[in-house]
């Protein structure tokens, strides 16, 4: 039976660098390591064109070459006899490999430094399986069986569709992602169009939820997936310095930076991030990580995208249903003790501190201050989404305000910080305040 490239798909993970051997016009051999080798189809591969000058010159003089691939999980090796055909500096293949390179580079803080000049496309003329050295095959653990990605994705989508509340939809999406990938941790990021940042909406499997933490477009695995509009997968983090860990190691306390630490797994070896969209626009990113190397495969990215996109569409429907819910007459809040808690609202970035402890900023910060002020002025503790959307001081966008998810984010953050004020759902399209003390609000630059 003839061998095909698809028989060696796990060799393209890039955990163990591949090797290319070329010869000059006068027959002098040269060997170089490769950072990225991509399977194009059963007859072609593509290499990231970051060759040393000698490799590039040899290919121009003699397009025949040899490439060796290694499967890090099983130790299998394949030797490919290839012929260089052309270089590509644009198009889908170039963009896909650029995404992979930028994601890897971002982990060491060089996302804007390491750039791919072009992609070298080769025809595969022959494939040879390299026999294991004596005794190695018996020592190598077999690769795990493929996961039923399609079935698990369908189950997650069914669970998401059964939910009507924002919190339930988000929980179903994160639980579905973890079950799909056999991963212990996942994060749902939402794209903040006002600040052009990814914001942690909710997470699963971390010591802290990290709700409200932010990551810039193009930074790290999640930021690269959002900026490039493509899934990004890393199979061996030991070769890279994790972006999230660098943030946690070098950042100052929240009170000084007004920055919430990203949730992260220090021992993570594999990461996968997929962008999710609604009506053709970026909604956010669904992200997962695992302490196992080679934990995520290509098919996992497609299945995770199905879960993420369905969750985003269901969240949009939930927003519309909450917007159309009929309001009820507001109830007057109960009399509170004389004790108070201090709320400082910094108008420059809408950051909010409670008793000198940083809580949140941006639209969620404005929203919290609005609710507290309405309580002090009108003596009520219950509000409808409809009236909140009409409040001019909140400056919510006319379209896609994501109010329900902003309220969920704020609710999680107040609970995580053990604040003296909490948000509670009073029904569809209704939100309430629970406080142990009376707020005293002060505005600052």
C-alpha cells in the first residue's frame, strides 16, 4: 500500500523541528532545520521561507530536496523526496502560515518582529517511512485514539440551545469546550469594540475567573486568532514563553495598574484559540489549554469553532429577548444600615474602585456607577434592561450593546472581589442590587 501525507498528519505539529537537505549545483550537501511545515494536500507541502542563504541558493540551482518529519507523540518519522515549485507571498496558504508564525512569536514578545517573507511550495515525489531504531518502537507509547469531536460538539450545541439566560449559555459553551477537548480549562473572550480589546467574559478550570481581564488584538494565542480571523494552535508550550505567564510575573497589583490578571495555567503545554463571529463580525474568542503536549488536533479547532459560533448566536438571541421583555414597576430598596462603602469613579477611563480596591473599568464601570446613583437618587434597587439602554450617560452603542453579557461580567467581578454590592437577576430583562452597606460615590479625574 502506497503511503500518503495524511498517514503522517501528526508529524506536521512542529513540536520536533523538521529537517531539509539540499545540494548545491556541484553536489555539496547542506542541512537546515525548519520552523514550520504545512500539509497542503496529499501531493504538496509548504515550508515557511526563513531559509539560510545556502538553502535558498541550493533550491534555485537544484530544486530537488529531502525533508524529514517527526511525530513527537509516537516517534514515527517520514522522509519526503520533494521538488521546489514556487514561492508565495500572498493568498490563503501564506496567511495561514503567517498566523501560525505570529502566534508562536507572540509567546516570546516578538509578534511584530518575526515576519514571514514568503512560503515555499514543494511537490512530494515520494514518501518513505523511516524504521524505528531497535527497541524504540516498544518503548514508545501509542498515540491516543481520536476523540469523537463531531458528536461532542453536537452535544454541546444541543445544551447551549436549551439555555435561555446569558449565564447558562456561557456555562454550557465552556463546559462543552472542556468536554470536547478533554481539557481542564477554557476561557470565553468577548470583543470590546469600544476599546478594541478582548475581555474575559467567563472562564472554567482556573483558581480565579479573571472576569474583566483584557488582552490586546494580536497578542498571545487568543489575540492572534482574533486579529487573523483563524484558529491558532500550539502543541508544545515548552518551546515558548507563555504570554499570560509573562503578564502575571511582571504586572503590579490591580490597584496600581487597573489591570486584571489573565487566568492562566502555569503548566500548560497545549493551547487552542478559535475566533467566533456573529453576522460576519468578530464576537470574541473561545480558548482552551491543557497540560498535555499535542493535546489538540486540527479537527478539534473546527469542532470548537462550531461550539463558539453557536454560543455567540444564542447569546445574541438572548440579548434580543431581554430587550423585548416587558418591564415591571421598580421596587423600592430596603432601608440599609448607616454604615457605608466608598465608591470612586475615575472618569478618564471609567474605572471604579470600592474601598480602595480596583473592581472594573470601561462600560461595565459606567454601568455599576449608574445603578448605584439611581439607588441613591430614587431609592430603588431593581432596574430593567430597557431603561438601562435608554440612559444617555451610559453611552451604549445603538447596535450590539451586549448589555446582558456586560451585566454577567460585572456580576462575576463583584462576586470575585467580595464587594459589598452584588448584582442579581430578577427575571428576564431585569437586574437588582443587593447591598450590605450604603454607597458613597465620588468622581475623580
